[in-house]
């Protein structure tokens, strides 16, 4: 019979297993581009309060904290929150559909690779908007299965944890987001995956892909609250 301690230990192993992706060659490359775009969109956050919805192991929140923000991470997974606690200023166990915060409590609210796994994306976005001050910023990062990365990993995206993912089109998310403010959409990560020499030729691929309108694997919808 399994015990609560066994369950907690399994959760910790799963959380740290997830976190090791960021230290793989592809993880380091992809996260460098993704976090740079998120950092650009959250802007100057020194001294401001940021909420990282679906914070996972806190990698996204750590980006904001490094920029001088006070970061609160929220996630329904206790094991993920335990890891995130080492990277952000405070953590809560909560779902995006019902955030335990007052209205207009944060200057910036962000969610990275979260909308693929929530049960009600419109409700999560409404909750994010509710707890964001005006003026303030909401940043939502979503993955694009129609990118080179998505097409190359099509079989993998239909199995395992990805088999439960419901990819949200950036255009649909942007249309919904316009309810809450002015919207911009940006994208990055045109490489299909880790390839020999990617560190050398990847930046050129990004510039060429942007010029040609090649879809990126990572899209960011930014809402500027007025």
C-alpha cells in the first residue's frame, strides 16, 4: 500500500524530472529564446508585483525575479510548487480558473505553456485580467503545433503528457484577449528541434524566419491593460 510520503516522493521525482528538460541542449536553446521574448514583453518590472500562473517549477518566475520583480507563483501541483519555491518569492497552490487574490493585485500576470493544459482557457484569462492592475500587463505564452517543431514532433504531441494538451491558436487567444486591452502577438523558435550546429546558425534562422513569416514554435500574446 502506498503512503502519503511515497506519493510526495513520486511527485518530487516527477517535478524534478520535468525540470531537467531545461538543462538539455534543446531545452537550453528553446528556453533562452522563449524567456527572452517573455522578458521583453513584461518590460521593466523592477519593484513590481508579478503573478506567474501555472508556474510549474518556477523557471518563468525566475526570469521576472532576475529583473527585480517580486514574484508570486501559483500552480495546482504541490510538487511543482515545492520546486518553484526555490526560485520565486512566494508560492500558492491554486488553479488558474480560480485565483485566490484580490482584484487588481498585480502589475503583471503571466502564464507560459499553461493554456494547453487548463480546462477553461476563457475563464483563466478572465481571472488573470481580474487580478491585473490598470495600467498593467498580461503575458500568455502558447506553443504552436503547426510550427516546424510541432510538425517534427507530431507523433510525440499525440502521446504521453502531450496527449492531454489542447493547443490554443494564437489568433483565437488574441481575439479573446482584446476584451481586456490592446493586444500584440509575437513569436520565436523557428528551429524544429536540436540539430548539429544550432547554436551557430540558429540566430540566422530566427532572423530569416521572421522576415519570411515562418511560424515559430512559441507565441506570446501580450495584453496592455488601460
